[in-house]
C-alpha cells in the first residue's frame, strides 16, 4: 500500500513539474500582455488635425511639408496615432473658425489669434528655450526669421552715397540716404507688407555704432519722423525705393525671382528683435489623453532633429545647434 502511495505521489510530482513551467510562463505572459495593454490604452489613439496658418513665406521647402515630415516621424513612435496637416492663410483659418471648425493643434504666427479657441497651457522647456522667445505658456515658438535692412546699390550709387563696410548700417549713412532719396523723388525706405509683422519695431530696437540710443526715437532723432515710411508695394524691386526692411527669407525669395534678377542688394543686420516667429499651440477640447498626445507632438518640434530640418526652409532654429 505504501509503495502504491509513493508511486502515486511521484507521478503527481512529475505531472506538476511538467506543467509548472507552462503555467508560470503563461502567467508571466499574461502579466506582460496586461501591462503592455494598460500602457497602450493609457495613451490617445486616433486622428489629430493640425492647421498650419501661413503668414510669412519660407525659403526653399514649405512649412506644410516640414510639419508633414515631423508628423510622419511622430506617428512611427506612437502607434495608432494619425496626424493630418492642413495649410491655410490666416483669412481661411478665421473663416473656418467662424463656421465652428477648430483644429487640435495650430501652427501660426506669434501675433495671430483664433477666435473661439481655448488653448491648453503647455509645459515649456524653459531651460532649453532662449529668453527672447519666452512668451506665455499657450504658444510654443519653434521657428523664426530675422529682419534685415536691404539697400539697393544702384540707387546708392545714383545718390553718391557710399555703403558702409561690415554687417551694420551706421546712423549717418542712413540719415543721409533718407535725405538724398527724398530730394530726388525716390522713396527712402519701405517696410515688408507681410501680415502680423511690424518691421519698424526692428528699426526702433536697432543700436547703431555711433550712439547708444535707438534710431527711431522721435524725441532724440526728430529728423527721421519727417519721412513717410510706407509698406512696400513692389517699389524696392522696381528700384524706386532705396531701402527696405524685410525678413531674410523674403530677401532670398526676392533675389531668386524675376523681379529681383537685376537687383544688386547689400543687407545689414538690425537688432535681436523679431516678431517673425511661428508658434504651435494645443487646443483644449476636454479630451485629456488627446491633449497630452498633442502636447508631446508640439514639444517634439524642439528636438535637435526637428530643429535641424528648419535649414531646408531657410528659417532659423529656436533651440541653438548643439
């Protein structure tokens, strides 16, 4: 009897040892599967719509193409997330918003506001973001352009005014050409006509080598306020305006156009000021998972890889190159 009992126990032990690994493995597999499933369902899955509101032109590639490339890269890292990018003018965006349409993410100029849109406060990487781009937490700057003072060399030669060497225009030359151009029925200076940009602010912020004050401060240089400084309507390209303040991308686009083919232009830096900044914002619609995913995409535009892609647009990086 004892022998039979021992044999039975041995058989049961053998069965247990044979089955235990499979049962343990199944349990581990179930735990891993459950964990992965929990992580997966904790993140948003679905479609995200981005509006790229175009105000100032880039040089080379398009801003829409750039965002589509970044969206495709983001989708690879986030399963079951699909991003649709639509490019439009500010007017088109305003019309769609008036009809009740709103995106999940909006890429737009710094001074553009979309009526009816409630924006989510973002966790800005303040340590990475240069101080001059620090704004409110609802708009994340991710690319920008700079202003330049462009001089038409043919007109300067005509007026007998020599262009200064180096990268900066001096106060005396600027005032002299303003006077000479006006006396010869030429427009001394024009400004870019791009919506949402205030290029005159770049001139007012300029610090010229001769003095330590801003040039366009009327109380200090009242002579400049005597001149009309209009928005450019093709005068600079037609060589009836001596100078123009525009963005660097605009200058490059002009020089590659038919109108600019015959132009000889010298450009000078103005100041660190620029409002030619493109920002990205996340709209708050009550879906926290979706908003979290949208914020992740917005922050991804500040990655080194994303910022390096701005070179093809002729735009400048918000995060300096490492």
